[in-house]
C-alpha cells in the first residue's frame, strides 16, 4: 500500500509533511476559497459540479450535470457489492447518486477540505455516512490497499493535475482484476 507521504513527482506532489505542491496545491487553494465554494454551490449547480449533457438550451446546469452522472453510471454494472473510488469527488453528488441508485459503497477522494465538509454534511442529511467514505487527499497519491475497488470514477478532475496521466497510474493498483474505469 502506498502512502500520502510518498512524493509523486515534481508537479503536484504531496510532501512528507502533508502539504500539496504544484498544480495540485494551486487547485486545493482555489477549491478551498469562499469564492469557489459559493460559485460552484450556488451558480454552477450544487451537488454535481461537472460538465453537463444538455437536452435543451435553457436547461439548468444542475439538470444537465446530473444527466451526465446518470449516463456514466448507466454504462457500468454496479451492484450493492460494488466498491467505487471517486477521484476528485467535489461536493459528492456523483457519490450520493451511485450509493442511492445502486446501493454500492463509494470512497470519495477530494483535495478540498471545504468541499469535503459539505460532502460529509449532505451525506449525513441523506443517511449515507455508512455508504460513502469521504477522504481528504490528492488523486496523485491514493491511500488505499491494492485490489480494493471495482470501479474508478472521475469527472472533470484530472485537469487539476500537473501530470494528467498520474491519477490513472495511481489508481491502477487499487483496481480489482477486471475492474472498470469511468472518466469524463
């Protein structure tokens, strides 16, 4: 099992003292800001802060974003025994959708403590604290044992990495044999 103390390269490393550097540090600072929190929660659409699939020009962002989540999930064979790793989980809309719709367990990794706090509160409001584990951390250094997930899920997150291939490289050992990867 790798740990968050292991450096992952010069761009976007998690240092030995737990600090984020490079592109990941910049993204973390941004998503922890009050401005970003207010924008993504109030303007962008709340729970699902992702690019949406629109059915009509005047459709609200939240509806189009949720449609993206539903379509991605519909391409997977999720069951109650499935374990999903959500990389860059944000406010946790996808994690809650997956847990509520399919009954699966979700491990939601995200670098913003501000978003993670809201994510945990929303999970508690909906009775999902046992189904969804919210983890503070970077997808460039994933703190999980090998062969522990069935699906690696991510939406609009890898752009925050200084090394865009690194998150997929990091996730590979944690996928069970035959596990699926779904990214957007």
